[in-house]
């Protein structure tokens, strides 16, 4: 089990990966790790995530209030968004927010990532909806993200970026990396021609793989209605949306 200092070192390493892959610019992005029910480590505001060292990392409580920070550092202004995820998803131990280029392009255009075009994306992510725009550092973003927390493990933030969360910091980062790769493939395939979508039968097999692997988190593989809608890229009627929010299903029909 990692001690607190080791977790801080890992956060700095993930910061380098996020920065070096161009998922953030300048001082953008933030991520956090849950230590226990009332202690969370988070990246500071106003610093590049690619050049952090352990003493940069702050500690907050479950309300986002500062518990500990070295002089000159204070928690990310987006900590409210992180705390909402932890509050509504007790299984989540880490949250990563970044501005990956292709995924953020889809977010700016209000387009969800719901086209089933690649096995790895289907198994790992399922689909990535767009949470409505909210003013940074306000409760508008947590409220928007809250609509999707019980269905998926990654969302696009309209005109803002992307959010991924999982049972470890590394897994949350990997979801962000997979999200961006999926977005890039989808963008480029549309530039070349018309992407070939999986059939319902193919989707069922991929979702069976996901279930058999016993992967943690929330995923549409547990909801056959969502699987069908994602596979066919069609608009679901009112009877099919009982187990998921209306907005998600509207996005699936785009």
C-alpha cells in the first residue's frame, strides 16, 4: 500500500505524462486522490502539472476545505467538481481533469463520443456524454457532471475539457488517455470517410467481454438499452430511457 509521500510522487509523475502528451497547456488541468473519507490530495492551482514536485501537492477535506499546503500553494479552484464525484461515487479513488485536444474539440462542439468504432474504446469507456457548460470554480460544473456519474466513468465538459475517474490514479489517467485516443480516431475517420459502426451483435460480444473481465466502475455494458442505442446510433424512445438520464439518450441519438 502506498504511503502519502509515494502518492504525491505518483501525482507528479502523472502530471508529467498529462503535460508531455499535450493534454494540458500552461497551468491547465487538475487531479486528486482520495486518502480516506475526509482527506484528499489534490494538485495546486496556478502551476504547470508537468513540473510539479511532491511539496506542491495540497490536502483538502471532503468539502474541499484546505487541510494542508506548503507556502505559496493552494488547492485547484476546480476541487468542487472532484468532491462531487467522490461524494456520489464511493468506489472512485481518483479524479483526473484535463484539456486533451481532440476530446476537447468534441466538447466545444457539444458532440458526445458515442460511435462504436473500436473494441478497446467500447470495452474501456462504452460511451462518453457531454455535460452541459458550467462556469469554472462554481457549483455549475459539479451539478452538470452529476447527471452522468452513475452511468459512466468519463464525461466531456462542454466548452471546457474532459473528466475521468476510477479506482486508482493510474486507471483514471488511462481512461483519460483512452478517451483522447478514441476522440482522435473518431475525428480522423470522419475526415477520411464514414466510420464503420459495430452491429448490435458485435456490441453484445464486446460488452460480454467487459462483464467477464469484471472491470470496476460504471459502464453501459450493464444496461442493454444503452448498448443497443450506442450500437445503432439511433434515437431511443421514451420507454427505453427509464434507467438513464434523458440527456444521455438524446446524445446517443446524435
